[in-house]
C-alpha cells in the first residue's frame, strides 16, 4: 500500500503561506496530498498594509484576533490544515541604529527550545517534505530568519530521540527533503517585467530590478519548478483574504493572469537537504519519494 504523502510548510506569520508557495500547496491538495501550514507567530506586531483599513480602531486594537480570522479564511481557500506554534511576533525593527527587539518575541527565543515545538509538530504530522525560508529569511525580517533557524534544527531533530526525547515530543520521525521557498527570484521578475513592456503595459517591477540587491538578496540556486498555474487564482484569493496585509489594488495583482500563466507558470524552490535520490532540476517536491512511499 502506498503511504500517504504529506507536505509541511513552515511560515513566520499569517499571510506568508499565501504569498509563498500557495499555488503549490493548492496543487498538491488537489492531488490528495495532506498539507499542513505551521505558522510560528500570530502576526501581532504586523503593520496594517492595506490603506483602506488603516486607521480602523477595531482592527488596531484587535489585530491578533483579526489576523487569526484572516488565516482561517485563507486556510479554507487553500484547502490546507494549519496550526500555530504560539510565538509572539517580533515586529520589523526600523531606524539607524535599529532598536532592540521586544522582550519575549519569537526572534529572541532560544533556538533549540523553539525548535522543540516544531519537532513535536513534525513528529505528529510526519511529513516527507518540509518547505521553509533560507538563511536570509527570504528577506531580513527577524521572524523569517528565526523560522529558518528552527526549521533547520527541527528537520534533523525530529529523528533525534536523545536531543528531543520521545516522552516529551512523541515518536521520532525523519523528513526526507527540505526546501527553501524561492518564489521571489530575479529570473521570474525579469521575465514578467519584459513581457509587460513588450505588450506596452506598465510593470510594477521596474524599481525592484533597479535596486534588486538592496530590496531583495543575492541570487539563489533554483532546483525545483512546480507547474501550478491552474492554481494562481486560488493563490490570489487566499492572499486577498489577509485583508489587513494586502491591498487588492496594489502591485501584487497588476500582472494580468493570462500573462502570468503563459510567461511563468511555476513556483520555485531550492532543495537544500535530501535523503533520497532525485535529478535536478525537479518538477515535483516529492521526486524520489513518491515512487517509494
């Protein structure tokens, strides 16, 4: 009997799951794969980025509950399971010099202690594949960087009964593959930018490309390209569900859907740990696992 395939996506805040790999998750859900989003924090210190909701006193006073309800809606749209690790949002420090992080926040937790919560989730859900952020967090938010750190510890730690005793964290489990989300990559951005200009359409990516190294980060190795354009509409619907974080009239949605599907119909990942054999480039996160599950 073939074992059930399971994918775990580890994210820092509610809304990250909808902006990073959402179409991939929806695709796998449609194929019968069990998908679990693990959200490390409640997004309590996140700014209200939708200008239409800025200044709303209820939202400002109840941001934690509002973002939880947004996550509930996005989860239903994507068809995934979701759980909270229960850490407190660190906020994005600004200024020169940067202010200290608030006491008790996620980014200041002991890495091994924080990873223990994720180890417990991994041992309970038993995923073969985990996705997370690279060492830069995708962008240098302290919660994203901390998410990377605990994911790396937990990937190996879930199989380590000595470091994480079964009496506290459940029976050991070893995931088979670990990926970094790399959906925000320069090749994709260039391709969409040029496609828009060729059609005499305005591109939202001009400034990004002019200041790529400042806004984004060094180029990464893209190993895995998941064809998921049939699920781009679901991705966008899930993202819009996070109403405090997304302006539905903003740059996220300025590229016509037909151009997105034609020019760049995939989401990209970087394979960083694998205990199975697979050939690079891949078009399946379960490559090397699916036939042997």
